[in-house]
C-alpha cells in the first residue's frame, strides 16, 4: 500500500546529541513537510520541500536541518542547537503545495 | 494575525450521542478549510475539505459546515462510536503566493460507553 513511513516511532537522546528522523513516501508526491506537535498547540511547520534538492524553512526551523536527495526521502536532523527538542514529529507529503496532506505515523523524541 | 481557534478544548460524550465541534479563524485571504482526525499517537487523516463556495459537506457520520462570512466552521458527529475518540484538527489554507497552511490546536473528543 502507498503511504508515508516514519522511523523510529520512539527515540530517546541525551542533551547535546544530534538525531535524525527518517521519512519515506511511495505516493510519488513532489512536496514533503516536517511538522512539530506540542500539547495544546497546532502543528508548526519546520521545513518543507517542493522538489528534489530544494527545501525551504518553515516557521520554526532553528535547530533543525533537512535534505531532499531523493523524491521519496526527506530526513530531519534535530541538532544540539534545538533548545527544546522533546516533541512529536510528523512528516507529511502532498501532490501539490499545498494540497491534502498525507501524514506519517509520527516519531516521538524525548531528550533525557 | 492569521489564527485558527477551536472549541471546546476537550469533550466527553456517551456512545451514540451527537456532538458539534467549532472552528473560528481569522485567516485571510481564505483558500480552503479541512478537518483532520488524529488518533492518539498517530498521524492526522483528512475528513473533509471545504472551499469558499461550499456550505455543507458530509463524510459518513461526519458533517462539516462553513460560514465564510463569519469565518466559522463546525464538525458535527452523528451517533458517536468509541472509535470516534480522537483529536479533531481544523486546518485553514491561505491563498498567498505559496499558500500557507495554519493548524488549529484541536479538540480532544472522548466517547465513553
């Protein structure tokens, strides 16, 4: 079945460590997105990419980095510069920008 | 400021009862409004999309309404089931040069037997 796969589902890290969250889609969508979800707040856009080898900062890009080397893949790195990284991270894709968003199952990152 | 507000923040209803969730937005210029359902620990899934000219749209037991003049939308759930327990998120898309998507904080619905 077509869809978006995020991994890992749960991730723990120590302060000062970088971690990379994986996002793979087989929907043949051009656009991909990373969102952060915190309790009581709406999803906030971290980065988005409309085409391979191109990506744009969202509203809260500081402390994060991405790459888009392949159409199917859009990994997110949470760097040590992100001051409050504990959150639920959602990857999404759409046929066009923007369009109906198709979300992955999410990755929950906890910093110890 | 472009914002999306939802009420109530949380809601508990008995199985089989109906309920209505509210969404108010100040987004302009408006392109469309979607309702998403998010089960706990999962990604959101789209329920409906409404454009400026649409007043009502149904998807099974879910019926969404839109009043573009007052910038309000509602999601009505009929004959609730335990599986309706989830967070319901209102999402408004702006009509800009690159189209910006603004998420509401969600309403947490719990359906109890």
